[in-house]
């Protein structure tokens, strides 16, 4: 076999044919700019008024966090009725978790 001939196991360089000429795809759209609106991939931005949280949202987040921490602290200080209970600890942690979850969604 001569050098440069194609055959089994021979890989051609990208963009060349067996004769060595460069191939051109006539239907290729590579590199051509299309506006996002034309391609259907454009999502308009959300208006600023829609992204705002209600006025009561921030105080509720703080209230949930404070109540959760107080439930845990008062449980260990044995101030709550029923002596030291695991349910006060679980309840305080759940309320505290809800406060943190709501805080991540605050706008």
C-alpha cells in the first residue's frame, strides 16, 4: 500500500476526502448567528414586582428561628412542662429548619 492511501484501519484527517481535497457541507449552519427569539430558547426576565416577597415573610422567618431556638434552650433548662422531652427538641429543630428553608426563598 502506498503512503497516504486509505484502507482498513486508516483514519482520514477531519475535513478531507480520500483524494485529499477539503470537503464542504453545503447545508451546514455552523457559525451562523440566530437570535434567541428565533430559536425558541429565549425566556423573558421576570418583572421586578413579581419577585418580591410579601411584607410579612421576613418577620415570619425571624419568628420561626427564634421560636425554634427558644424551644431547644427551654427544653434543656427544664422550663417547659413535661420535664426534658425529646419531642421539644424535635419540634424546635423542625421549626428552626422551616425558618432556614423560608430564609433561602426570601426575595
